[in-house]
C-alpha cells in the first residue's frame, strides 16, 4: 500500500518553507512511499552493528562518518568504499571513528552510515516532466551520454500501465543495450517497467511535482535501484481548462455540424462580401434547413427574409455563422447567447492572431456564459457534406465521402479543398479551427467518432491547446476510426529552460511523436501525406494479418517497393515453398518467385490476373502491393480493369484484402491509376513510395486499434 | 618517411605462412611504419632502466614480467598496473622480479616490460573494409556501445585527405562527444584525423589488407593512441575491371549517343515487333542521320534499303541497335566488331537476368575483342533529344531540355518517360542500362559531363558494378553539374559475414550514403524525388549564399515551409532589423515579419509583389520560398503572373536568385503552378515539402561543388 500521508507531509513542508525542490532524504521518502527502490542504508552505532547492517543489505557497501561537525568527510578519512565482508565492515567502522576523532577530537559523532553500493548493470534514467499541453509525462532513457548527447529518450502520458512502461524500453534507439551487450546480462524488464509505472503514478497523484529525475537508475538482471532522486515542485497550479463532458460535446457538435436552421450574421446581397459568399454557398450548396440572414438594415437577402438580430428570428437556430467585423462580434454573440443558439462559427479575423487577445478573451467569456460553443475565430468556416452544408466563404464543395479533415490554418484548409476537388476525394467534412478559442481538435474527434458518415479523421494542427484532452479522446476514437495528424512546427520547438535533466531533454516534438504513438494517432510527415492518407486509408479494407506480398511486372519497381515496405514498417512475407511453387506456375522460368513475385515485363494480362488471384485466395497472404510495368502486351487500362475484376471476383467470395498499386509507364498510367482508385485500389503513377505509405498507414492504424 | 620495406616484409611472411591475419606485434610494426601511434613499450633489465623507460613514455605505466617460463603473469605476481612515479617503477621492478623468482626459481627471466598505460579520453574506432564495389574504405566511429549497438559509424573512400578525415568526426551521430561532454576536454581533432589519414593510406598502399581495426583508439586533448590493432589480409586479389580511359569513353559515347548512322539489327516491317517499333521511332522521332535496317531476308523496310548484315552496309555505322533474340546476338555482334562499329545497344533480354550469365560473358568478350561498347543487354534503349534520336521500342519522346536520366530497370525507365511527358519535363537523354554488361553509370557521367545539352544528371541504380570508378568520375562531374542518384535496394543489403568489427558494421547502404556525400552526389530518397529533382534543380539559378527567406500569405504554410527547411538543411536567415522594418512597411500591422515574412491572407497582388521584389533586391537574401494562399483578392493566376513579372524585372537588372513556391488553394493553383514552373519557378500545389526539397537539392549540389 502506498503511504500517501508521508508524501503529503513532505510536500506541505516544502511548500511551507517556500522551496522549489526536495532534499535528497525527502526524495527518498517519496520513493519509499511509492515503492521505488533506492539504495538501502542504515546508521551503525558500533562495529558489530555496521557488519550486521552491511550483511543484511548485501555487499559491497559504502561507509561514511555521520557528524554535524565533519563536513569534509573524505578529508577526515571518514569514507570507505567497496567494503566487501563483515570483517572489513567491522574494521572499517573502527577506522572511520578513529580517523574522525583524530581529525576533530571535539566532533559530535552520530555513528557511521552504511549504504548499499551500486555497481554494474546498465545505467538508465527515469523521469517526469509537466508539459504545458499534455500535463504529466513520464520519461525513460539510457543513462549517461546516450541521453545527454544523443537525446535518446522516450515519453508517455502519465500514468502508464505496465504494458506501456514495457513499450518504453523498446522505444529508445539503444534498446538493444537492455538486452545485454558484450556478453552482459539482460536487465530485468519487469522491474524497470514497474519503476516507471510507480514514478508515473507518483507524479500523477501529486500535480505539484513538476519535474522528477531518477538518474542514474542501475538496472541489472535482478532488479532496478534508483541511485539518485531529484524532485522539483511547483505549487502554483494553473486553472484547469474548461472541458464540457463528452455527452455535452456530442450534443452541441451535432447541432452545429448538422443544424436544422442557420443564421448568417452579416449576410449581404453585395457581391464580394464574405456575408454574400456564405449565403450563396448555403443556398447553392443545397442545404435543406432554414436559412436566416441577419442584417441591421436589409429586409431580404438573396430571396430570404432578413432580420435585424437573431433575437428577431421566430424559430430556433442551431448555428450562427458570423461574417461581421471583429469589433461587432461580442454584441452579436451575446444576442446569440440570449437566443439560446448552441454554436457560433466565427469567420472574422482581428482577434488573438492580430494582437487582440483581450477581444478574444471577451468572446470566450460570452460563449461560456451562454453555453455557446465557438468555432474560430479567424477561420474559413466549415463544410459538412451529408447535410449539403457549406458554412464558409470559400467555394462550395460537394463530393461526398468518408474523410473528415480539419486545419488550424486557412491556407492549409484551402489546400485541402483544392486537393479534394482535384483528386475527387470524397469528404464528410472540412473544418477550419483557426484560433481555437473554444472548439478544437478533440471536440471534432468526439463528433466524428459518432458520425456514421465519417470513416477517417485527418487533422492539421500547429499546437494542441489541451493535449491531454486530445490524447484521451484520440486514444478512444482511434480504436474505431483512423486518426491522422499533421503536426506542424515540428522543428521550431524552443527548448524551454528547465531545471531538471528530463525537462531539458523534453524537445516538444518528441513528446508529440511519442504521445501520438501511445494513443494510436497516425502521424503524417507532410501535407501531401495527410491528404493521401485521408484519401487512401478509408478505401482499403482492414488487413487480417501482417503478411504483405509484392507482385510486380518490373523488377526495378519490386526493389523500390521493398525499400518502401521497410521504411513503412511493413513485413514482406517470407514465401512458403508450396506458395512459391504455385506462383512459379504462372510466371516465366526466369521470373523470380519469392517476395517480390517478379512476373517479368512483357507478360500478358493473364499472368497479372493469375498471380493476383492467387495472392488474394491464399489465406497466408494478407495484403498485396502491385507493381505495374507499361507494355503494349498489357496496356495500363487493361491492367486497371483486370485488377478490379479479380478484386470483385474475390469480393463476391467474401475475400477482401488491401491492395495498392504503383504504375510505371507512359502518361496513360495516370488514367489507369484513377480508375483503380475509384475501384478501391489506391494507385499512383510514377511513384513507388505513395502506395506503400498509404498501406503502411492502414497497418499502423490497425495495429494501434488492436486489430492485428 | 613511411618505411614500406617493413610492411612488405611482414605481409610476405604472413602470405608465406598462409595466414589470414597479422599477429599483434606484426600489426604494431605496420602502425609504426605508417606513423600510427600505438602505446609505447620497452623491456627493462634493471630497476633504473624501468624507471627511465617509464619516465620517457610518461606515467602511468603497466609493468609485466617477460619470461618464456611464466605464462600466468598475474598469478605469478608479475603484473603491476597504474605505476605513477619513478620510485614506484623502481620498486615495481624489484617486486616483479622477486615475485617471479619466488613463483618459479628456475624461470628464465628476460626482464620487465614497461608499457604506456592508456586512461581517460574518448574511445573511438578507426578501421577499414574492402567493399566489392567501392574497394578500400576507411571507417570512423565512437567506441564501445555506440558502434556496437547504435551502429554509429561513417565511411569514406580511401585514401582520404586531412579535410575529409576531419569531416568524418562530424559525420557520426554522437559527434558532440568529441567536443567534450560533462566538462571533459575536447579531443585533438587534428591528431584523430591524422590517424584516419594514415590508416587510409596504409590500406590503399597494400590492397591485400582487406580489413583493419584500431579498436579502441584513445582520443584525448593531446592526441590519439591506438590501443589494439587487428589486420586481416586477403592475398587473392580479383582481376581489376576493364576501364577504358576517360578520353576513350568520351569518344565512344559521343559516337553512340550522337551517331551519324545507325543500324537496326532485326529491323522489321511487321507491326508489333520490337524491330518495327525501333525503326518507327527513329523515323518518326526525326533522326537526321543514316538509318540502315538489317534483316536476313528483307530488301526494304519502311522505305529504307535493308541489308543482310551490317558488313554489307556501304558507309560507316556508329550505333547498332539490336532487336533480335538473345541467341543471335553473339553472331551479329561479331559482325559489328568486324565492321568497326563502336557501340551496340542491346535491347534483347535473355542474358544474366534470365539465368544465362555465360551468354552475357560471351558478348562481353566479343565487345572487348573488337572494342565495341555495349549498352545493356535487357534494356528499352535510349533517347537523345538534341539529335532527335529515339533508339528504343518505347514511344517516342521529344520534349527537349537539360535533364539526362538513366535507369537500371525498364519499369523505372517507363516511369521516367511517363513523368517527363506528363510534367512536360525537357530532357536531353533517357538511357536504359539494364544488365550493365559494359556501359554503366560512370560512362554516362563522363559523356554527360562534356555534353552541353545536359545540365543535370539523374540516375536510378540498384547497384554499381564499379563503385570506385563511379565515385571518381562523380566527384569530378558533380563539381560542374548536379548528379542525383536514386539507389534502390537500400534496405535489402545483406550483412555479409565479416571477420572484423568494422566489417560487420559495414551495412552496404551506409557506404553508399557516405560515399555519395563524399563525392558530391545528391541522393534522391524516392522515385518521385529523383524525377522532381531532375525537373526542378536545373530550372533554378545557383544560389550565392545560404540565407533563405520565406514569404507567405498563409501563416500555416509558413510553419510547414519552415519545418521543411530544417528537414532539407536550409538555413532560415535571421532577419536584420532594417530589413525587418522594410518588410513591415508592406504588410498589415498584425502580419509577422521576421522569417517567415507572413504577409497575411487576403492581401492584394501589390503586397506579394512588393515583398518579393524586396526579397530579390536585398543582397543579404539568397533564395526565396513563397507560400501562396488562394483568395479572391489575389487569384492563383494573378499570383503566378506577378511573381514571374517581378522575377523578370529583377533579371533585367542582373538579379537572379532561386525562387520556389508552394500554392495552397482550390484546383486553379495547379494551372498557376504549371505557369510558374514554365517561368523558372518550381512550384507545387497542395505541397509544402516538394518546393523546399528541390531548393534543398540545389543547395546540396552547390555546397558539394564548392560554390557556397
């Protein structure tokens, strides 16, 4: 049982004394309370006692004089290291006492401290930091130069389970060192993980512990002992961010995203005005709910009766879209609150991003007061295609599909829209989050989780206002639907001044990297990847296993596709003999079976067809990567159609596996790739990387969701 | 002066004795001969001599009994470590002798060995391996776990210059350790580099040294000492590959690539035959030289007089294109040789790739005998657009430009053709290398180096038959023209069994990585990158300095572009105050100057124009990255045209800087990107990565070529 009284007492004392750090003995008390093993020690009052203490804790031991009058213990001959036997301990006691008396005859001697001496094993570091966004994190790294020079450290949200802690041991670059190098013993992984768990619980239980370092921890085959503990505290806790319950979020977001009626505040008949564009998009987009233009003077706008205020509107309004200058927002928002409108879409800029944080604070307060959820400000608005809703001043978008995308930045939002239109990517929603004064990524996750129109959620963000909330929701949602995030600002992360080791090592981006991994979020490395994942991942069925087989007409593509498999964490199936023989039946004698299956160039459609069919039929194969080589014998569209046919033939028999394709050839492969994509096979011309990246993302998701 | 006689004598002895490795004393002799510092040692016959030896080499020293009769020196009390003073040395001598006599009174005692004792400093490893393709390589890594567990090691072609050796110290991940960590001293970089140079010269001078390890080397602030040396030899030298001189290559390749007359062996009138496609491509491609179809029976093919054999052709022939089955190639090739044709383009497959290495050996011998250079076999042929020459059975390609591409694989060749056509990328040449029985990448480099139609050389390869030759040529050519290589098979590199440390660490791909870097080759990470670099890099002028500035309408793009700059080794200029103020004059008050210069969304064309003009005019800025955000105020084509105008306006004043652009917006940005590309500005829709990668490649080249 954890003895929390001890911890509370220590922390109260530190607080009362206005200190920012614990002393070593105080640190030890906390460790003891949480079962974090530290070196054993005891005070001996006699030679016999020293010998028996040492014997109990196990040799070797260190012996040190304990006297308030002797500060320079070594100088006084008051320290003996490497005491190996009971006899040495007894003799050591006598010698230390004698030396001490010789050094200072008047010294008040309390006795001799006997402490377990740590030797051998692997030095590691276990620590904790408090991140502004993610809160308490626990860290693990290999001691000494590996963390200091190579910054080889990994983080997890605290608290962690034993399983998560074990995963940390494998997440450092030098993980092999824990398995025993140069003939050494492997460390006791369970003991090390247990210590990580205990640290994570300690910092989680006491928010005032802002940083913690166990450095070094000696990890051996028998266990783990923390040789030194350093704990930094911060009693000035910041006020927790307002977080509605998940049910409240679902209710509000459903009103906002699927409104029965919308008001356009600042609606306009004048071409070129934002309020005009929004009106037109609502109307031309085919939105079927009520549309209420709001304007101080107009009676009618684009054929709709206009109102002076939302309060004049007779019916209920779910979403108010703002297209008025920033300075008028607080007044209009208050009216929305009084009207009981649950959501405000704040297109205007001129708030925090423009050096007006007070104005933003003001609207946040109004929103909170009346329980109006705010999207933005400083956004392009949003699209929700199942309702034909284009609540934006950008051009309308109407290709319905299953990808829900969002962006923090308007520019990236425009790129999403452009790419979607160009690639004919079906979307369920595109949402601008802008300044994220209220609604942010986790609100969207919560909504899209229960939105049957959405199969994948892809988000661009520069920061997470509440990383902890995001992580908690993402962990749950990613089990059901892939969550892909492009985290921008990876490299500009300023290293904050920090007073502990672990703190200094906490490069912001590494935290995002590790937490995303922990909660099952797929990280996109580039804007194009975010977009391609959003397009390709929902097209693919979930694989039933890790065995990937490449079937290629071009040996050269096969090599590049293999490289891409390794880069994307995909496992090239090692081909069983019988299957190898089965493939060989279909390919020329000089073709290469094994994996990749190289059917060689110049083969007729039947060869592609037979080998792909075999790949789909055999239960041991879980996914196919196709490499097509343009020849006149099997032209691009012939290939595209035969692949689709085989896929459908197998689907009719209940066989569905992910298939992706790379098409090498003249420009006709572009049309063929489009055709394949439309038939459920993500396919790319002139690229061996993209198809494998998309398949890799599907696998990452399936693994994170526990489906593999 | 290096004493080579000693080395030769040692190696002869090892060879005579049929050994594969040198003994430690033999290794020391080689080290001494090449000035590689090893611990000093000497044999003392008296206490005084021991003291004086120790004093000369510097304390601490180790002392050891030397007696053929005492094998277990420690057991005999015959070893003392950590001898610190002359007195200790004297006493140590006497004690060791006394102990030895007590241990074995009859022992024949030669004296006491005094050896320099190495302590402290940084342990590093210096070694050498012999690579099948690159030959002698020198390696450097940090000792102990860093090389063993993290494989943190770097390679260079041997021999290296002092400067190259110094660059190795910065090329390991843990480079900071050499600069002194935890308050330690930095190592003596010059001394360490000097040792690397000496090792590289030793292995270069003696090809029979197949592997060498100095492990560990103790590097301190004062110098470097190799504590242990291990040398493995292999006297079975493989025959050097035939390498024509650079002049011979230039002469032959010019004949082949720019022939005055070509023969098509296996020309055919029959639709669908390869010999028919080749003929049509030559004719329809617009080739102006003579075309001689060769066919055993036909009198005329597609309007050209046909011949039974090349030997019947009245005029000279420069290039013979083979479109006949493999088994007929040797005969026809012999005729080509007898006719004195300098080049054969061997389209047929059915050689080494199809399990017929003997047939390939046969044609190589014929080629060598008659001095016919062979392209292929197993290729699609080649294109050389300045001569309107499509010597291939693939579709014709005629967009002239400055990129010369080649591929080892036909599939990748087709992707090159397709991408080129789709992107309207002008090329000077596209060449298939296939089995590379003779002509390979370095022959092409040598030709394209002196080909004024070529400004960039982009090559796909799976291996280099002669990496050493490639590296030597690439080192020279890359100073003049960018050389980009996509090396496939990065991850399949089988770790060969090796008997030394360095050998075991030599992951094949790491060698390619380091050698490419050493000789100035830009490595493409993906097929798409190879293609985009070939398209974009020659479009850009060479930058005059490292200062890159981002000007963006979308803050979100600015963040992603900044990330991409870091990823691609580009330096975001830190903005001087006066320049910051100058930019601020053009942008809204809430826009962010600094770098990126965020002009904010919704700005009119003038704002883009003014800031871009300023960026081009100011001498301190060397390159611009533009982030465009689609708005109705500045539509995509308006942006594209204004950028081109400003660029031309500045060009008229003699100002030329690299500009690349990322366009975020609706699909109209695709047309705008095309327009920009055609006006010398590599521009990409929906991607913040690609433009920066292209600029990064230009910088890598300029740095490697010594232009920055």
